[in-house]
C-alpha cells in the first residue's frame, strides 16, 4: 500500500537502452547521456508531472489561479549487465524501495549508439532482465528460508510465513518470476520485508526508432513478460525533445508525427493502472488540483488526501464527474443545473470525480 500515494517508479535496463533519455523525457530534467555503456554511474532522481487534459480544461473553465498535477517519483539507475555486473547490491536495494519497475528495452537502430546485451532485440533483453531480477530475488529468499524455518520450529505463528517463503524460493529457483504465480494476501504479507523485485508491477517500455512501427515489438514482449504487466512503446528521443517544448509546440509535434498526446502520457497512465491508483479533483478559482488515491477508496479516505482534518470531520462529499463540470462551464453551473450528487461515508470514489468535502472539526 502506498503510504503517501506518490508512486515511486524505478527505471532500469541494459546499457544504451535509453533509460536516462526516458528519465529526462518524463521529468524535463537534463541528466547526462552518452553514446557509450554505463554513462549513468549514479542514480538520477526526479519527479514527473502526470499529464492531465481534463485538469487543464477545468482550470481554464474555472479560471483557476493555480493548477496542481499529480506526480510520480522516478529513480533512474545505472545500467544492468549480465550476472549483475552493472548493478551493484546498493542499487538493487534502491530498486526494492520502489512501488513499480519501468524496464526499458532497446528496439531502435543507431550506428552511433553501441549495442550490448540483446542488441536491439527487445524480447531477448526482456528475457535476460527477468532472469537477473529473478536471480536477485532468489538470493534474498534463499538466505531467509533457512532462518525463518528455524524460527518457526520455536514459534508456530511463523510457520505460515516459513511455508510461503519456502514455496517462493522453489518458484524462483526454477527461474520463474513471482508475478507469474498466484499468491494469497497472507503469503504476500510474508514477503513484505523482502520487497521482491519480481512481485512489483512491471511497465515494459519498448524504446523504438522514430520511424518504427511498434506493434510487433509490443506484442512479442507481451508474450514473454508476466501476465498483468504493462507493455508500451515510445521513442524516448522524441519524448525528450518534446519535453523541452512549450505545450502548444509539443502538441503540434505529436500531431505532425501522428503520436496523439504522446507516449509519455500513455506510460504515466500505465503506471497508475499498474499500481491500482485513480485520480480525483478539487476545483475552484483559487486552484484546480489532481489528487491520487487507491482504487476502491471511500470518500473519507480521499478527503484525507486533501487534509487530515477533512477525513476526521467528514460529513459528506458533493460530487460531479470532472467531464460534466467542464461541459457545464464550471462547478457552480453544475450545481445550478442539478448535476451535483451528495454522497456519504460509504461512497467509493471513482476515477475523474470532482469533489467538494463538507466537514466539521
């Protein structure tokens, strides 16, 4: 469960796959890149703003003085190499702190950028990286297995955890990522302190060339990664260049290239979906704000994301879908027309709800 509801995404991949280029595209930062392996020697940390056309539209309708977007925290790690040569234990530890992994796979051809593991075959890279992540998990689980088995002989309450870890160790030893197996909530709880990499949601990013058709590569990668993982394709180079443009010029570039709103928005949405997150909104002349909450959360929990006082003193929530607010010409108009609903403590917040919380402290 995400404590602060800011998703933390670790970016990894083999040398020259375009990890840092993607990081720059997502964050708008200028982390150094180079056409040689291991040009990233220390982690890059940044924040990506979640693109949100509806938030932009409602801010315009409301004349909001301030617009606050949802965000993702990103960690760009040094490149991995076979047998973990390019990613030390300290970086593996950083990855275990993440909520999800974005794995960059190179599919583009560029004579100026050397190739390494898997050359430009994204399927080969995906398979090799799964092996590396599975091996890293096996080493952690194998060390824990014997210790907790001994503890369980003296404490019967630990037997369930010992059995779960022993089973997971056997799965990993067979070369199977944990996400490829069904686990109960109790078993996952037993794994919690080990923070297994192969149990984290995966977003597999196929980094294609500017003129490539990504459909075949996406389909091929999807066939080898765990069920439930997300596969998207983008050109990190185009996205990095676009990140430096004004919103208007960026929109024009994407339109000229037939890229719609750009793959950046697609990847960010994929991260939210992988982590089971939704967005809701508060709107008004002072501020239009996008908030993140776990899917299935009730109204008081969502209110608590805005301010703890709102959760403690929650009375009711006034709700209008954000699209309706935009179509009506603003929150006040929606209220006049009669589109506003009054919901109580048991209301489950939906994606795209605009909410006004009534509370008393």
